[in-house]
C-alpha cells in the first residue's frame, strides 16, 4: 500500500512513556492530522516516522518498505520522506531555486533546476527563483519550504505545526494553498498540530492523542466534532458549558430540561457538555419561544465579534444562582431590543459523559476557541492565555 | 491496491482471504468513482458493508474458538464502526451523482479498510497466526 503504516509504536524517555502502542495508516493521497495538547507525544511520533528517533517497539512501514522496528533503523535520508517544520529552515545563503533543488542531489543540475522550477510554479513562486530567503515574507518562505519538501517526490510528507509561525490572515491562504498542492501531488501526509480548527480544515482523518500518547479517537472532522467519544475529545474543540447531575429515569436533569443519559445507569453521576452554539436562543412571539420548549433566560452581557456574537446568560428562574452559560450566536445579537428570550439545548451539540470530577465545571475561558485573544483577556477568569500555557507546557516537556 | 501489503497480512488464511475480498470490493468502488469501471456506488457499497459485517462476525467467532483473551474488546471495536459505516452508506447513496460525495467516499473507504479494519486486527496477529484454524 502506498503511504505510511505504523503499528504498535511505543516510546519512552526514561520512565516517561510518551507513546503507548500507537497504530495508524496514512494511505497515499490522504492527510492525517495528529491533534493533541503539548506533551501528548505527537511530535515524537512524527520524529519516529522521520527516523529522527529510534523506534523502541512496533513497526513503521513506508510504501511497503519497513523502515523501523526494534531491530531495524533506516536512516532519514533513505526513507523517501519530506519534512516541513514551523521554522522552515531555509538556507539563508542559497537563493530560492537552490533551496528547492538542494534535496535533489545526484541529479544533473539542469534537471534538478527544472523540477525545482515546476514545484515553485505549483506554489506560485516561479517569479522569485533568484530571491534570497531574507527577501521573502513568512508565508513565501513557507511556500518555498513546501516546494523543497515536495521536490524529491517523497512517499511521505511530515508536517510539524507548519503554519504556527504565520499571522492569522496569511495562515488561512497558505493553508488552502498547501492543501491544494498536497492533493495534486497525491503524497501521503502526516501533520501534527495543536490547533483543532487547523486539523479540521486540513485533515481527511484526525487522530486525537491524549496524555500518555494514546489515541483517543479517529475520524473525520464531522465525526470528531459531533460525536466525540469522550470528554477529553469534546473539550479539545473549545469551551463547553458543563452541567453536572445524576441520572434519573435514563435522563440527566438540566436547567434547560432533561437530556437523554446516553446509556448511563440511574444513580450514576453524569455531566452534560454543551457547545456555546449548542444553546439556541429564541425571542419574539408572545412567549419568546417558551411554547416550543425554551426556558426563559436573562442575558448578562453580549459582545459582537464580527460574524458572530458571544453572550453570557443565566436561567431567569435562577438569576441569583452561580451558573452562567456562554452562548455563541450568529450575527449581531441585541438582547436589549429583543424582549423576552428563551433558550433550549441543541441535542446535536450536547454530549453526556460520566462525571469523574477531574475536570472543573467552571468555564475555562482561555480554552475558548470561539473568542478572540482580546476578548479572552477581557473575560478572563485569571487563567493564562493559551500560547503562554502552551509555552510553559513545552518548557516542562 | 489489489494485493494486500505485507504489513497488513495476518498470516491466517481465513482472515487474509476476507480482508483481500474487502479490499477488492473497495477497489472496485473506487474505480467506479474514478470512471474506470462500470457499476453504481449506491449498489456496490451496501454489498461491501454487508460483507464487512459478516466478516466481523466470522472473525469474532474465530477469536472465541482460539481463546483470544481480548475478544470482547475487539467485538466492541467492530461495534464502534457502526457510525462510520452509516456515514459510508450515506456518501454512497449520493456518490453516483455528486462528485464531492464520491471523493469523500473514496477517502472514507481507504481509512475504513486499512486503519479501522485491518490495522486493528494486527493486535491479535501473533495470537492467531501459528494456530491451526
Ligand atoms: Fe478483520
Ligand atoms: Fe477485526
């Protein structure tokens, strides 16, 4: 089979088990994203596939050739892989075309340059062949790095957080171009990211890695987002409103009404997790939507963030209660002009899991992928901003 | 594809034969999507899914027979593929008319066969391969 096949890969640094029996297949032409928090072992897996680490257990096969087992270690340069990391690592003293043809050693110079020119054309940089890296923007450098990685026609492309060095506006366009180029080339691609949105955008299949290097779920973005099979996976995609309760008559009671208990037995502690867009608001009409099952709510604040708004609210009958819910509403939301407002839960965007009490039910605002960094700070409960947490975790690794 | 890769071989004739058959059915669906073969995804895919489910049953029976200790876990894995199979059938129902559904179906089938079905079985390869089944 074309592509990558890892089976039973385990890896430890001393006593620290970073990967536990990981298996995965990346078929030719497909893109798999490893998504997980810092320290889940996703970069280690990439380094094992690249041959930058020696495999301790399991096997790695690229295009039907076994490249690593406990006894075998094929060096990186013989694995027919392309690598792209976030810092691009272009050679500053070489111009663009020489950077791209660098990996085509042993090939006649004219032929190598012709291939390099073709790849540069694919990434729309054919007009900049003579430029030096310092003359290019971050996005352009990244495109050169992509052209360079693809020039030797690798059997497998390994991408480690390839877009994280780019600013937000550039990231969207580079990501789209990269995806187009990868699909045209038909190469099998394994990409590591900690950004859920990036994984959903790029991947044909997402593999969620949890701490201790275990795969928690595999599926396409729809499956992972709408059918998370555990609490960790559900929370990975951003803030969740959390309601704790006990199962009674196969239902968990919530302020928005009972929710089916998803197979948990009566008497078991359970929690209902609801995405911010999973609380649906209604207004207008005589009863503000109450007749269609909505519960009256009071909106405490609302912030327009462009194409959506974020609001915080409380249940009207429990306005002195502690629990506040966060809601994401498309377009502008003007509760001050709306009169009576009710809320109900969208069953597609709410999930019931066992309540093992390990994750706080309080909103973790730094986790709010729905919010801009400014608003996160504005609404912050004192938690660290995401990138700071990330850096600390990396430093601790 | 067409031949099972070495890294996907179970070295157990019954299972390898089933996996090979699944692969051929999936190859045929992919060829239809690419316009290289006659047939309809809406007909071929439900047949393939039916065969996959029969295979799961055969495989579980075999694992029970040889006393594989984690048979329940593997049966649960098969059951967890229900959702993926539903998605595959939904895509297949559209794939003959909608090229985007066709491309998504091809991708879903590749992962279904290689990642979900065969790779997961390799966990018990060493347990079944030397047994006389
Ligand atoms: Fe099987
Ligand atoms: Fe199986």
